[in-house]
């Protein structure tokens, strides 16, 4: 099924990632986003598929200096271009507070033409009034915290280093301190979790007054510890139908609370601008393990902090581990994927970006989705239905496990992989 869908959409039989650095002399863009990856975690999560390393304070300043070198490299190609999205992810970005994060943010603002505030991820154990003050002073307006669950039982199963009381206290501090949007991540489909457990988490989040809830099904990526622990402990993982019922319950609770759906995963208070890591079509990634998307290319930096630092100190350019050459069709599909993720596809945006007519390019696909009850054509935009959003969940599971699972597994095992082929 995965191969069939991929070939129908892209027209290609496989995706090849190669060890090369793309040309970046003229990006041909008026605006672009920046992503900063902070890979450090004090207590790495057993289920997290992204690149992270155990926090080591001795590495933080050399890491900051290496990011400075990468910023310097991107200064010429970004001259005259507006930065309209600045997102900091990880890892746990707030591990770098008082260890270089403030300096990196300042460097970005003084080097580039930044036209936005900062969005960052954080951890319940990192949040207190002093940390909040640092975030506010450094232009952070949107904060996302990975609570995952308010149940002490499931926090223990996931190996999270805090309890329900601490999680609630951290959420309250964020909610009460004037951020534009406070998002919390809640996971469902946890080992041995039932629908009543999920309902309890969502109700608690709503009672705490968060601006946005991002509800994700848990994925058991092959390169994470969770898959082995589930097998070892004999935990039950919910199937497709169970997850569908959990998602329906989440939808109802959030809609009844007056929230609107702003992505496949996220529900946001009315009147609040959504928090999202994906806001514009193109972006450049800074830091070890960061991904970038520019016209014609998607590439990721090396998954090793020491190698990242060493490479930038020696060569003064991004340590790109793998690159995909995107043809026009593949770039359109990538754009479409993230617009479907946002549940709304504005045809004008596609027409202006690719100089092609949306209906002529994808009209037949969305006619089929309409007949299946998965999408509605509103004339100027396509809107995904709840039924359609559920199947996006299913397909994202299919492709995320394939792409992230295989590529990230290779990058974690091989510092400089020569080639990865996805079929």
C-alpha cells in the first residue's frame, strides 16, 4: 500500500538520499523560515524518534559557537530575504538557557531580517518563573511543552522524569505568564491505555486553560527503546479501531470546549493564532540533526554533536549528512502533505508558489477524496473532514515509520552515510 500511494502521488518508484551538500547561491525566495535544533536532553525519551544526546554542559558553548559558524555561512544567501518563522525544537531547547540559547537568538536577529517572534519547545522540569522570564526577554511568544499524559501510571511506563503534579504546575506557570500561545502535547494509544484514560488527559488540559492541545498517537519507531520495552513487558498497543475511537473522543471534547481544529493533530482556542512548527513552505535548519527544505532540495545535518562542531570549525559550512534532490512534482507533494496536515489547502497559495493551477494538478485526487467523504471543496480552498483527518493519521503512521524510521536509523548508525534508498 505504501509503495502504491507513493508512486501514484509522485510518479517515482523510490526516493534516494545522498551524501552531498546542495548549491545555495541563489535560493530564489523572498521569505524563508529558520529552524534551530537543540539536541540536548537531560532525560532522553524512550519513544522519541528525533536526534538527541544526553545533556553535557561541556558541549553547550562549543555547540553555540558551531551554530554561529552555520549562521555566518547562511548570511550571504539569505541577504535581502525576510525570516518569517523562527522555531526552536529538540531535544529540549531550554537546556541551553544560560548556556548559549540567548546568544543564538540574538545572533539570528542581528544577522538576518527577522520579521517574527520565536516559538520554542520545552520540558515540564525546565519551567519556573526565572526560565519564563528569560524566554519572554528573548522574544519567545509561543511555547510548546511535551506533557504527554497527566497520569502518573503512564508517565512511569513512558519513563518520564516527573509526575502529574509537576506537569500541572508547569502548565499553570506557562498559561499565567502571557504567552501568545501555550501548546501542550498529549499522546494517545499509549501502552495498555484505554479511551477513559485519554478522556481524562484531555479534560485536565482543558481545565488548565491551555491555548492549544496537540494530540498525537504514539509511534513505535524501530530505532527507539519503546518498541523493545513494549515487547519485553507484554504491553497492549491499541489497534486502528481503538485509536480511531480515541481520536473521535478527543475531537468531541475539544469541539465542545469551543476549540477549532488547526491541524490533523491540533485543536486551538478561537481567537488564538495556532502554534505550529510548519508555517511556510521553505526553511533552513541550524544545528546537529536539523532538516532544511529549499527549492529543489531537502537535506539534514549530521546526527552527531561532536562531528557537527568539528566539521563547522574546520570547513565553516553546514555538515550535511544526506540530501534529496526534489523534482517539481515531489516538491509539490511535499507542500501538499503539510497543507493537508493543516487540514486546509488554499488553492491561491499553490498557484502563486508553483505557477500552476491547483485544480488542474490535483483536482482528480481531491474529487476522489470528496466522493469518499474525506474532503470538501469550498471553491477557494479544500477542507479536510474529520473522516479525512483520521485517514491522514493512518497514512502518516505509514510514511513516518518508513521515512523517519529508516533514514534516522541510518543517520544514527553511520555519521556520514553514502546513500539511503526508500522504496
